[in-house]
C-alpha cells in the first residue's frame, strides 16, 4: 500500500453475507453498509445485537458441526469490520482512508479461559496501545485491535503487520493469523459483554 492515503479513525462495517445457491456456500458481502468508530464497535459487541448468533454458533460447536458449517454460519450471521480502513469495495485497491489501527487475531486456543487470560495480558501490554480487545465468535480466540506504534511509521502495511507480529511472537509466544497482513482483512463482530475498550475512544456514539 502507498503511504499517501488519508488517515482517519473511521472504518467500514459490512453486513451479513448471503447464500450462493449455485455454489452451495455462504459468500461474504463486499460492499460496506456504513462507516463507524471504535465507540460504535464497542457498543455493538457488548449489546445484544449479535448475542443469539454467537450463542447459536457455540452450540453448533458443542454439537460437533463441521468446520465448513461453522464458517458458513459465521458469514451468514455476523456483521464484520475492516478496522484498518474504509473501502468502497473490500479490496486493497479500493481503499478510501486508512486508520491507525491493526487487527491481531490469535485463534485455536485450548479454551475460553485461556482466551480470557490472553485478553487480559494484551490489555496490560505497555508497548502496544490496546484500542479494543474481545473474544472471537467461537470464544477460543482473541481479537486485539491496536493502535500502530511509532516504530512502524513509514512502513508499508504488510511491513507494519510483520513488525507487530514479530513482537507478539517474542513477547507472548503466539503467532497471529497471517491474514492480518491484508489491509482489508475482515473481523467478525460477535457478542462479548467483557469486551475491553480504551476509554479515550468512547466518544458520544450509539448504534
């Protein structure tokens, strides 16, 4: 990505996906429905907007649903954000504005308790400013939205991600999902009443 893209703290929100009858699979929406802020995302995640979808997904896991069935359910039932920017269409070359935010996604943890423990460790990190931190829809992963540190200034997006990824690997022994290196990476918005938000982003905003 070029470095002359305007910077804003607003990002794109995309609606739930749709079912492709021909291919018999769920397809994510690629056109945004609105732009929003961290305050809005926090209010959405901690409200009941996605509570039923989140609970239903976790019940499907307990019932032994296949990975494909779980993926399709998430696409069809969860809105998602692109925390690193606003996009006319969810492709890197359709970016309108960049944010100073980066999504670190740690998945495939052994339990919800392990995920909560890692969430708390991330929140207390002294090097990376936590903006938002919540559990994944399956509750066995952590979504850590950070503000890019100064030591990534001047780098291209993938280089910024790689620098932060290396830091997380060194400090926590965890390897973030490599898909986070894509500036238009999507992040599902589940229900998490224990979502953390940095209070400085809690401006007046409602769903």
